[in-house]
């Protein structure tokens, strides 16, 4: 005798079913109907997969525990059966998943689309994680191989689980079909994050992972119009990139991501992580990459460039090719200083910081530095004598070409005094922890530690190799000229 009962699924769908048929297979329904009256209603909140999954469950029960299981419904059946406590259905779906290594890539995508819907329910499910790991193994298998089922002797190499003791990383030596990334672009952000972390735990190649991250972001940005959603995607991807080896990224991809972070006005923490990556690759930049719009009235963001230099200098501790790389950065900084020198709103302290940010080995010639300082002084003609002196003190006479020296010798309006002043004072800057400081500052600090009184007239120990103008003794210094 039929005893229909009303079922509310997630507050969205009302269905009438025979409670006895469901109770024969579902332990959950059996417990509930034993406590209800004939006119009672069953309410299922948080039912995984909603009405679609519940319909599959009822079909299973009405068909005497038989249903056609496919990659397109496997996870709906498994999650629904788990929720309804249907032991027979759970066993059937688990048995079907034992043959997951025979699935084609298209079948994996169909299964993943179910997981996409069921993710809040399946997030911590061992079955889901095992499926995810197997899918990632299939990601590295060429398409012509993944469409066929391997023999039983080889099936273990395609199925990954927590009990698999084979060496990690060896499974992912084959070349990936990058078109498969397009098939995964539908993933929501939470499932995508889980997928990337699984790729990292399985020790997949970091260049491959970073390519997937950048590809996913580009695809999502193309379809997404919400500013807040774009920010969330960008911030999540930056945090995922921070888990990888920064040297495996494409510098151009990083620059594109950083440009996007600026346009979206991301939080400082995420931008700092990108700056750390970019700073370590500063020698791969072009001058156009440095021309980032500044805040307020300043044309270019000098503070950003100074931060990138700091990150780059920290990299020298772990990279043996630092000398070659720092010379490339030195050239970039000279070109950047020529770009920012005409900016009337750029403070002398910032310009001086740019000139002194790199160690001496970064510049074999000071000609470009000379032109940049000269241009800055011409535009900022009202600077104090102190600022003029500090800027000129950066120049090393021995690193100026004979042509520049000749210009100084034949220049009018008192510029011949500049060359005489340079020769007389023989200033030489030093580098402490990658930062240039004047000899006057070094001696003053060291003598104070020893309790000595520092005098402006105290003789300084001169370097025999390369000497420059000492700002501590400078009475006056004419402006540089072309």
C-alpha cells in the first residue's frame, strides 16, 4: 500500500514519494518516518546536488536498488547516497570509482563538473581527493593515451591515493596538453585553489602550475565584470604563486599580473608578494617596465623602484651571477633616472636615493649618471647648496669618460671649478650592505662609537683606486652642465 509523504529539498523543491520505498534503502529516512505521523513532511536542508541528486536517489530506490552509474552522475549518486545513508548505493559508487583510471579526459571533466556543484559537501571527502589526484595524473598524459584503458598491470600508475608509496614527481614527467587548461576554466575559485594545492602536494612542475594559474586568471577576467570578484581572483592567485618557486615564472607574466594588481588597487600584502618576485627578476626588465605611474603629482613611482632594488639586492645572497645581473640593473637605473630627472615634483632625496641604491660594481661608467644628475639640476635650479653637493658627490671622476672631463674643463660659468673641486677633494663613496654611504657618514658613525670627536677638518683615508668628491668638505659646488 502506497504511503506518500511530502519531501522538502533545500527549501526549493517539494516532491511526493512513497516513504516505505525510500525507507527500505535509506537508513536516514527509516529513522525519520518512524517518528512521524501520516501527514508529516520530511525536510532535507543542505541536500547535496539538490533536486537533481534527490531524483536520482528516488530512481535508485524505485528500481529495486539498480541504476546506471556513469561519470556524469557518479558524484551526485555518491554524495546523495551518503547523505541518505544508503549503504548499497555507496558500495556501488565506490566500486565504480575503482575503475576511474579507465576514464577518458572528457569523462573526467563531466565528473569534475559535478564536484564543482557539490564542492561544499565533498570538500573533505577522501573519494573526492582521490578523484582529484587521478585527474591531475591524467592532465599529464597525452590525449591519445588517456582515451584508452591501460592494462591491470599498469593501472596503479594512473591511480593516486594516500597509500601510494611510489616516488612523488616521477608520475608527472610527460608533457602536458595545455589545451586541457581551457577545459578547467569553469572551476569556481575554491575548487581551483584546491586543485592547485593538490598539484603542489603531488610535486608537479612549478612552471606548469604557474602557467595554469595565469591561464585561469586570464580566462576568468575575460568573463567576469565584477570588480570585487576580480580582486578576489587576483589575490587568491597571488597567494598561490607565493607557494611556488619564483624563478619558474615568466617575468612577463609577473609584470602583467602586477599591472593588473595596480589597476584593481589590491591590498598591500598581495602587492608586496608580487614586488618580491619582481624585484628578484629586476635584471630582466626593460625601461618601459619601470615607468609605472606615480601617486599624487609625481610622474613615476620612484618608491616602487627603490623597493624592487631592495628585493633584488637581497637576491644576491643566493645567486652567484649577481655581478653580471647588477650591471644590467645599473644600466636600467641610469635610463630610469634620465626619465624621471625632468619631473619638477620629484624630491632631491628620492633622486639621490636612486643614484645611491646600487653598489659601485653596478656602473663601469658614470657618464649616463652624470647626464641624469645634470638634467635634474638644470630643471631643479633652485636647490640648496647642500642638495647640489650631495648629488654631485655621487659621481666618480675615474668613471667619467674623457669627453665628459673635457666638457668640464672647457665649460663656462665657473664649471671648471667643478673639475678642480673633484680633483682636490678626491671623494670616494663606500658600500655597506649594498647601500652607498659617504665616507664622512662612515667616519662619523665609527668615531662616535669610539667616543671620538669628529671634525670637518679631520683628514680622511683615501682610496688609491678610485676617488671622488667629498661632500663633507665641500664649500660650494657649481651645477653640472652638458
